């Protein structure tokens, strides 16, 4: 996790699509690892990931944006109005 600013934070996430349920699986190589029940097809896993993170952090869905890694298992995400501490609270 990095990129903490007054407006938000950039985080790196390892996404595992097609899992039995959507959940945070902990840290993986200094990235937040998230299992997503949606399949990686037509953007479904990306949409499920952003909706899940928005719910977990209590922010609007449009306050999150995948900045790189749209088609990769490793994604860089901008979270507006969130701090590093907020994200660290998500880790089991």
C-alpha cells in the first residue's frame, strides 16, 4: 500500500477471480489480496472488486478507480477520501 495523500490513497491489490465468495484474504507480497466470486469476464470481476471495496470502506463506488491492471490479476486502485489506516483496518 502506498501513495497516501490528503485526497486519498493508491493501493496495489492482488485479485483472485472465480472464488467461492468475495473476501479479503490478507496480504500477499505487500499487496492486499482479495478473492472475488465474479469471473474475470467482461469486467465482472473488476466491478465486483470495486463494489466490495466501497462497501468495506464505507465510501461511494465512484470514489474508487482502477488506474492500471484492468486485465491483470494485479491492479492499482485509487481510493478517494481514504487513508492508509482505513485500508489497514481491512486486513485480517
